[in-house]
């Protein structure tokens, strides 16, 4: 391994601009003549829009335009779409209700935009917005997913009777029922997987500009996938043809899924820019983010796990109601189905699994993929059941897991996934060792002496990343292929630009992708630039989410590098006057095998462009190759996380006191970055388990709508983490990469809740396990210790 | 409109502003110093932290007009544009104390302020408590805590403190 | 924000006169409650009167048996003041628990108590120490000053100039934070000065800061956490919201009071 | 945000007197906290403007007040709703019951209040206390208004 090659903890190339304040996020960009847009949003969860009076607002100082949902509708643009079709059990397609970028006729959640004001300054736009009179007729609202499909619930969309989007299922119901019936023991749990607000620190933003001369639109957008944004806005909304629409995703301050989706605001900015003939900029205020960024999770689940007399799992039955909010967001349908039920086998051999998912509309913010997307929910179901099962059976939870681990690969689960490689024993064993599992009893006694309760919890999780084989996802209803593209552009002086359709918003691709290329071509990473995030620069791409950039994006780069090397060898053969088959490329040097004749990388690169020494009738000048890579399977990162908590029974406060993570991500390009991804994922998972509480009141008002009420982990809520890895290479891609971006968020909620329920001695507590919630459990169970 | 004169990153600045202009707007919109970010509207996330007269301050919760005669230091002024990085900036890079980079300027400005108040030898507990007003959604703080401890040590005797404090 | 006129008076007299002339005007002390509210357009005072240039409003001094803190003294300055730390260490410590470091560089004691946020820390300190709030017009006992959530005895055009705290023999504050806002979900300040015992609670009551006389009586017999063992306060009248039920808050009042007394007498807080 | 609050007052006046005052717009205007105007639009309806102040928050609500379920002199329901612009909306109703007791009248009430929009989203921790205070203040003001000493 070179100091900057694959496996080296290279410091990030992108950091200089971020630590000096010279990065460029969307809101940092300004265009001449730019105006500000302000969205007028429904304060009602469900209301008819009877009339909107904009006359006074239009005459306010600085106002360039005031537009309503009716006016948007008159322009006959298309709706926002959910791009993944899911079929119900009876074969009927999901009920995708129309989702206009500006609501007309009816508002369906608090925050649904009904009109916009465009003015010279944001303050003027807000001043004018206060003069817009919207006459609402409030309607009854439904918020609780468990009640949405019930008789008499308010109907949100005419096209979706009973507010039901689909009733989907996977697996063998009869066999699973039989397994439950014949089981020696059945563990049953009910959970709420709590709704989360993503809260990337950079609020979403969009800046749209119309160039009348060329008839082209440009959109600067805080997005994780500019090409998909362009595709949807062009092909489905019909804003402009793709060749007249450029989407630029500059530096993006975190996404965690929430910036994958195509949102109303970017569509409206483009529309408004053309209407007023000026660039139009929108940057969300945090209070706006809370009621417009797609939320995550929000499942209500009942699940049963069957065990035989030996402690082997014989079946798993799951019923989940998934709340998708007021509209179907871009990938929402896939999250509680294909990204969820297919992972319900966990790391275990479970012969029979049956999962039913009912997806419903409610008068809440749309729900879509959030870090882990379906897999944290699946892991929570499986890992909570295994842990509770171990307790009920009186078996050490580590031992029960070992007994049920998948041991032989490839392994075909009973829920469609084909696990390609892994060693679950290895990660568990290493985690037990690092964590000093044996010392837990002693630590627990020590805590008890201090009046504290101590608990330990595991999550031996699996996830599916590297989304995804195009043909497979096509069969499952996806509207797009999920390959990735790359282009390797060698300059005459030998430096390289790599163009990728992935987008980085914290993952460090500018460094890891450069490491890959530098390693392969024998260059320093400074000679490699990674370009991404601009549809005019990069040919095509599917963006970054689902831990796909390493497994899919880098594989595309490898493919392009193969082509570059092949062509460079041809050119080197001419330069060195040798047969192409005798050319060996190693450490940045082309050598004629068995001789000391060689040409440096730079000579060949230059040779490719001056084109003096090879027949251009046979070999085209230049050295630039592109590739599309389509994965052959998902990748299956897995690992073991162990969480230890201490609870103050007097206040109910739970503190995470230690954390061990041993993950198998396959090949690791940059361990420093991989560890950072684990840290961040665990923090978000701990946040879900202990702090993050999205609360709607029964009228559909989001009452945890700011940082005053929505708690996210801060530095003093978390410990330092012990992070390590084991490695089994992924056999389905050239680098053996599995992906690491979501693992922490997938493993952590189950690990925390297993630790908390271990400490409390009851399974009956939901996330987030806040201090008052834990206190209430202790108090009800009369387990309060006497005051000290 | 009202005039305000202050020093930003060592340079005198005079601006004519609407009284409702916040310091962060003065920096970002008038002076085009966009390293200072806005991440919330309730003064909690800390992405907007700058130094005012040497002290960490949330620039989203101060009016520009309150700063007549004040000395403001932003992330752009922490190190000279053509000079070496400030030891705290260097420590954030060296310890991978950032991912998306959005909270980073506020984190670094807060970190330098912690060193000013708490010295160069900072234990993890102190750092974590002192970061109460800065939210990072990417890193889980592990590496930020490491970076601040290392940056604090590196600042010892380097002469690098908050320039605005001079 | 809504547009407003900005004033920076140099003297207390000017400030008071501006305030008297403009009924809707708001004083800007630290601004960390007011400015966020204005940014969200949930308040739109037509005039803002910035007190930061008014002379003589900041400073900390001990005279005899009391510690006096100027209204515009920043939380961080109270926290780090050797005079305050020496005279009433519990008070200096509380100042270091408000908000976060950057907030403490701007927030002021006068601003905090004039706002009388039901979750703020300083009102509990004032009530828990039996402070006197001194204004440009008069002196007001803390017991008379805090009249309900967000309401005080301050009259229009009355400006807090300083707060005078009698120096207690023993005192301590225990705060259980709201994990989101970092305000006090419940905070309990206890003090002992001669025979006077005070137990003041913030965060819990639906009508702002209050004293717990039953605890005070119990502690008069013996100033020890044991005196409060098994004691609690009724949940009736406690605040109940997504951060904690009335029962939970009532329970925490007992827990934190015991811990505060333990801390005040130098025993472990846990 | 939806809240329910209850309370009662023993008033030193006859049931009929209390009932009359409950139906007197001038009394109602004086009792509704922050009420700036209350103009009769029908026998049982009023156009109203009220400013609600909760700490640093100050929002003006424009809307209407109506009286329903009239059962003289035993009680009625008084309801109000208002739009507060960017702050959102507020609505609420109080069911008021009057029973002769101890030579005076026992007034008991159940208030239901609901807040929506920005106030509900951002003011969560303030709303319960504030609603209770507004309800308490209204009935305390009213009790004051019917006490014989007050004008």
C-alpha cells in the first residue's frame, strides 16, 4: 500500500475549503439580478383552499411576482412523482395521488405550499406575503398511521380509498404461520419506529436562473443526485427538456437521504425564474425544513419470532403499517418494502419469513429514505426480537445469535436477498473481545453500587447496499436503472480528472476516488481531481445514497480505468516500439516485459495527445474513457455493535457509556473516512433511540418543529466510540467494497434499545427512550429505588 | 438605513444597513464572507459562530448595528489567505473532524474560543460540555473532540489565538 | 424581522425616556430570546432600545454581605468573576449553565430576569437567594418580582439596573436540562442564610418560578438531603408537555432539591 | 396543539346578573385578554381583534367570537377563532355553566383551545402555560367584573 493508495488514511483533499470557509454551498452563490422567493404555507394539516387574494401583496415594495397554486396548475406542468411502483397483494398498483409543486384546491399537511412571493429581498417578500389572504376551510385531519385506514378517517386523496397506498407482502404466509404454530417458543413484540426529521445542517436551497437567449434553465440545488433531479424535472414535471436544463449540486452540507428527493421548492424556483425573468433563490429556514424536508421511518409494527427447543429460529412474521405522509415522495414506496422486508432475515438462517406492509397517507410531511432507509427498521425488528427471545429463553444473547448465524455463503434468504459473503462469527467475536463483554457483570455491580442501572445490548445487523442491479430493481418496480457512470480524463501532462455521477456531501469522495485512481495510475492524489455535481460536466449519474458510491461509483471508475490502461498500453507499445502484449503497466510506468525499456505515465499521456508516434487510423488520439457500471448484486455489509448504557433511575436519564462497533465493509479505501462514517451513523442511531421525538398533535400540527423541541445528539450526549473492522471482500464488484455510510444508523437503535431494556428488565418501551419515558416505565413497574 | 463601522478580519468596514440586518447577514450578504453559515433560526446550532471582540458569538443573534466599533473575526480571517492554516484548522483536517463541512467554521471558531477560556490542555469531558452550542449531524463528534484537543495543544506557544482579541 | 427603529441610548435617563415615549418598544439586553422571536416574525416591536452603551449597567461588586450585579453583566462574566465565585459560588456556577458558551457571551442577567422565561435559570437563583431587583425607580424583592410565566412586577418604562444578592452560607443549584433547548426542564436552587432557607424551582411550574415552602420547612429542622427524603410536591400546577408530564416534573423537583442540598453541604450530588 | 382546561368561580351575584354580564359585549371585551375590539355582527356573533402576548412573542389575531348553545340563564358556549398571519391561527371555546350556590352563583367552565401554524411549531413549551393563563385571566377578569365592588 502506498501512503495515499487504497487502504491509506489519507487526509481529505476537500477539507481545505471547508476549514477556511471558502466552500460554496448553494446559498453562498448569488446571480446578478437575483430575487428572493418566499413560500406561503398552509398552517392547517388539512384544508380546502377557498380563495387566495394576492392583490395587495402584488403592490408591495420590491415585489416581482405573487403566484398561487391555481396559476401553477394553469401552466399544465406535471406532478412530482414517486419513481418506484409497488404492487399490492392483489396485483393492483400503488395509489400514487397527484402531488403538485404548489397546492391548489386543498392543502394536505402543515407546510404544504399554496402560494409564493418573489421580491428584491427576502424581507420584502415576507412583508408582502403577509398581505396575501388565503381563505382556508379546515378539514378534519388524520395523523396516526394506525388510524389512517380506519373507517371514518378523513380522506386525503380521492384516488386512494381508505388512505391506503398499498397492501404489500413478501414471503410464505402459510409456512410462516405453521412455523409459529409448531414453535417451542414465540417471542412477540410491538414497536413504533419513531418518525425522524433528518436535519442536515445545511438547510435545503435552490437557485434557479433562466437564460432567455438560449432558452435554458440552470438550477443550483442542495441535492444528492443532480442528474436524477434533472431527469424528473424534465421528463415528469416537463419544466424544460433535459438538454435545456442544467442542475448543479455544489457543496452540500449533509443529506442523510433528505436531499435525494425532488422537492416542490426547486420546481417552483425554476418556474418562477422564467415567470419573472430573474434568477430566483430560496434557502429554507430551519423551521421551514422541519415541515418540508421528507421525514424518515414512522412504522408501527407487530412481529413474532418462533424458536424451536434448541433455540433455533424457525420463523418470523411481521406486520407493519408505514406512514408515508401526505404525498408519495420520490423513493418512498420502496423504503418500507424492498429496502425493509428483504432484510428481515438479519444475519440468521430463518427458514420462513412473512411480512405484510400497509402503506398509508396521513396529513403529515411526506416520509422517505433517511439514513439506512428501511434497513434500520428491519434490523430493529429482528434484533429486538432476538434479544428479547434470548431473555425469554434464558440464553446469553450472544450465544443465541451465534447459534442462528448464517454460516455458509452464498446464502439465499427466505425474503429474496442473496447474501454473497460474510463472517458474522468473526465480527461478533472481535466485538465481544474489544468490548470486554466478560467484564460487564462487574461493571453492572459497580453501577448498582452508585445507584445506577446498567444494561448491555447487541445489534448484529446486516444491510443491503450498493444499490442496485438495474434489471433486478426494474423487476421490483423501480423507474430508473441504478448503475453508475464514470469518466477518466487524462490530460496531456498526465494529471487526471475523474468525473463521477456520485455526489459527495460529507463522504470524502474527492479523496477516496482520487486514492483509487492515483493508486492505479501511480500518481500522487494531488494529480487527480474528482469532478461531480454538475449535469453539464458529468455525462450522467444516479447520485449518492444507499452507500452506493464505493460499491457502484468506484466500480464504474475501475471500469473506466481498465479502458484507459488498455489504450495507454497500445500507445506505449508504439512509443516503445514493442508488441502491445509485451507491455506491463506498474507503478506509473510502462515497461516492455523482460527489458529495461520503459515509458513513464506522463510520456504516454503526452504521446496520446501529440499523436506523433502511432497511426491515428488505428488508435484515436487522446486518452479519455468512460464507463457505466451496473452491479450484479446488492452488497451486504454486516457487523456487530455493542452498546452499554447507564440509567439514573431517579431521573430516568440514560447515558451511553461505551460503544463498540466491528463492521465488515469489505475492502476499505480510507479507514479514517470509514471510521468517521461509522461514528456519524451511530450518533444518528443513538439520536433516534434516545432523543429524537417527532411529535404531531392530533390535529396535525408538528409541535416538535424547532431545535427548541427536537433534540439531536450533541457532543455531551455521546461517548467516544471503539470502531474496528473485519474483512470479507464483496465478490460482486471489482474492488470488493461493500459500503459503510449507513451501518451505524442501522445498528445503533437496536443496540441502544437492547441495552436499555436489559437495564430496565422490561421490553415495553418505545423510542425515543427519553428520561421521562424511562422514568415512567420504572415508576409504573414500581422499580424506583429508594431515594438516596 | 443606518451606517455601522467595525473591523472585520482586521480590515475596517463601513456599511449602510437596514436596522434589521443581523451580523451574519452583514458578513454573508454585504461582505460576501460566506464561510459563516446559518443552520437554524433559534440560536442553537452554532454554525454561525464568529468572534466579537475576541469572544465566540452567534452571529445570527446579534444585529449589525450592535457592533459599532467592534472587532469581528470570522473563519476567513483565522489564518492569512496566503499563509499557513491556524493550528485548529490544521487539527480539524488532521483528525477528520469534519465531513460535510457546514458546521465546521462555527466549530472551529468555538474551539479557538474554548482554548482562550480553558487553556491548552483540554480533556474530553470539558470539550464535550463546551460544545453544547454547536450541532454536527455528520461526525458523531468523536473526531471533533479529538481535533479540538490536538488543536489546543498545537496552539500552545504558536502565538495563534484569536486575532480579534488583540 | 419586521422593520424597527434602533436606538442606542448612552444613559439610563435616555433609555427610560425612549421607553416611556414608545409604548411598544422593547429593550435589547442580551437579545437571545427577543431576536430569535423577531426573526421568526413572532414579535415586531417598532422600536428597539439597545442597552449595551448605557453606562454603569454592568459590573459585579461585593459590599458587606451582599453581591450586586449590574443588569447588563453577561452570563460569562458572572461565571468567571472571582468576586462572584468567592461570594456566591453557586450563583457563579449557574451563570455557567445558561445556554451555551456563545449565548453566555451575550446574555445578561437583567435580560433574563426581565423576560422571566418559565424555564430560565436566573429567576430561580433570584428567588432562591431572596435577591432584590433594583430598577431605575425602586427596589423590588424577588418574592414580589416574578408574578407568573413571562410576567414581572416591572412597570412600563421601568428598567432593571442591578440585582443585589444577600450572601448565603450555603447554596447550590441542580438543573435537569431539556435535551433540545437546554433550558431547565426543572431547576432547583436551594440556599441557607442564617435561619432562612429557600427552595426555588424553575421549569416545573406552569406559572413560572416558585418556592417550595414544604421543603423549606423540612430543611429548617435540618439542612440535609435526608430531611427531604420521601417528600415530593403535587403534580397539580406543574407544566406538562412533550418533554415531560406534570408528574415527572413534580418528581424531579424532589430529586433535584435533595441533590442540591447535598451539593450545598458538600456531599456528592448523585 | 390542543388543550383542555377547566375551572370554577364562586361569584357574589345572582345567576341572572351573571348571565346578563356574560352576554354584555362591553364586559366580554374588557375580559378577553388583549382584546382590542369586539364589534357585534349578529345577535350572537362578534368581529374581534386581540393581541396575544407570551413572553417575547406578540401576535395580533383577527377573527370572530360567537355565542352558541344558549340556555339562559344556565350557560352557553363562547367560541372564538382568529388568524394571526405568520404566527398561525388560534381557536378555542369555553362551555360555561351557571348554578345558583350559597346565595351567589357558581360559574364552571371547560375551555378547549387549539393553536396552529408557526406558534404551534415553535412555541410548544409556551403554549400550554399561555393558554391556561389566557383562560384563567378571562374568567378572573370576569369574576372581577361581576363582583359588586367593581363598576
